[in-house]
């Protein structure tokens, strides 16, 4: 049967939006990785020094982690078959949570399918309509979505501005439930949340204190325990989120805190309740990654050596690297289209550093973002620095 009523595509407005992005030079295609996520890798059929992954410690391809994943698959299968709250809590999920709780020095941990789910799921579960979130303006999208889902009021303070956060808190009624929330490491700036000052504010005003340590997990603190350990604020952060998807090399996110918090999340965090749990291979890989962090902290030192070398090199060439304090080093150029142009030219010359523009960062803060890993060699990093110098001069950035 033919359809006589020629139907106008009801999604045509999406095409119009994409056309606008193209006109603005902000349209991106997905770069495709052939083979493994390595320090030098093949994207879009071109071999490039890879400064775009979150594979901080090179664990995505570590032979020990691969073996544990394969063994778990052989013994336990490829899937968990259910959500955690029905039939999908396997012994290996519980073992990972026990290991993480011991590592983070908290009473308990619950693992989610991703860091995104951990943030969005826990903020939305803990808060409700009458509550208020006080949130740094550069907090991650998953925090913002969690805040929106909670239906709590959202008060945003300028980036790391403690005095502004204090002014907001001072005008809120003492009886209102409040959540003060920050990233531990900001994903686009590479700087650190001011945890000691924020913890003091939370204590003064009776707030719940929450930190998203996605980019600090495996990077900051003793053996990669994160910014709470780095700043020595143990016991002062009520809700700690970490990720298993970046430095730990696999996939997942977790919330670390009191046993009461974790049992509450078992009952109310919607991604935990309504989405299937990790395959056993993922849980086994994360346990193996924790073994590496505990037994081989030297890899974290290698990451920091590379970070210091690369950051100093970019700064010596005159690039604006913002206020980064971590292996994430932005090269800020301002205009979003120029950031994309810089990224494209770097790629043509053999360096992959992702261009980032509005709405991920403010309109005048376009940049390419670089992330070094423990597995980059000095030669690879020097090559990348030479390419940055050449392309930066060519585009009039330095
Ligand atoms: C600050 C921050 N929080 C949370 C996440 C989400 O983590 P995941 O990739 O495990 O979902 C990310 C990752 O992009 C992030 O940068």
C-alpha cells in the first residue's frame, strides 16, 4: 500500500540546526579510532599522537586488566542479565564495591553504569523540590542534569568564587536543605575545586557537601584516591563521586559515603534501579585496576612527569594554558571556530587534540584540550610540542 499523503519530515528543524553549526564552523564529525586507545593511535586512518583520551594511566590496554576481563567472561558470562535490584547483583559487583570503599576510606560504595549516571542519579535521588543546590558554574553536565531532575532550586556561583557561594548561602533560610557541589578537577579547565574552603562553608551553613572526582580518580591523592585525599578533607565530604571510565581504564562510576547514603541510593537512585548492571568483565577489570593503583603507584608519578614536561613546553611557546593544575591542559584561543581550526590543523600535522567550543565552554573561551598520559614517551610529547609551535604560529595564536 502506498502512502498518498506525502509527509513533511517532522524532524527537519534538526537539519536546520546542523546547518547553522556548519555555517559557524562548529560542526564536528566523530573521529573513528582503528585499533587500540594508545598514546599514538590511528584515528580516521591517520597515525597521530593522541592527546584526547582520558586514559591517564594507559590501563585501557594493560595486559593484566585484559586477562581479568577474559577470565571473568569465561567463568561468569558476558552479561549480568538484570538490574541490580532484581537479579543483577553478582558477587563480583559486591567485591568491587567493598574494594572501592576500602580504597576511598568510606563506609560503603555503590557502583553505577557510568560516572554520568552516578552524578545525575545521586543528586536527583537525594534532593527534592523544596531543596536547593549551590553549584560551581563549571560543574559537569551530569551534575547539572541531576540538579534539574531533582527539581530543587539551583543557585550557581562563579567558578571557584567562595565569597559568592557564601553570599548565596547567607541569604538562604537555615531550615532549607542545601547541597554544595563542585568538581574535584574541572574537566575543561584542568584546575581543582577549592575543597578545604568549600568544606568549611558547608560546615558553617549545614550543607550536604558533594564532590565529583571523575578526573581525579587514579590521578590525585595517595595511589590515586582523589582530591579528598589530596587535600586531606576525609570525613568532610558527604557524597564522593568517582569514575571507573577514565584513569581506571574501563567503565562505570561510583558513589562513596556512609552506609545510610548507599542504602538510600539502592532504593532511590533511578539508574541503579532501572538500568542493567555491568557485565562481569567490567567489574573484574576495575578490581584489577585497583590492584595496579595499590601495587604500582609509580605509573601515577610517570603521568605527573609527563604533565609537567608538556605543560611547561606549551607555556614556553606562549600559549594560554589557563589555570590548569592537572594533566588536563587547555590551550585557550577564544573564538570557537579558531579552536576548531587549530584542532584540525594539528590533526593534519599528526596530533589529535580535541577542539572545544560553545556550549561546552563559554563563547569566548574556545580551546583545544590536551590530556597527556603516563604512557606517552618524551619523543611523542616533544613532537606534539613542535607541531603546536608550528601551527600556533601559522594561525597567529603565538
Ligand atoms: C567532571 C566529570 N564528571 C563526570 C563524568 C562522567 O563520567 P563517565 O564518563 O564515567 O560517565 C565526566 C566525563 O566526561 C566528567 O568529565
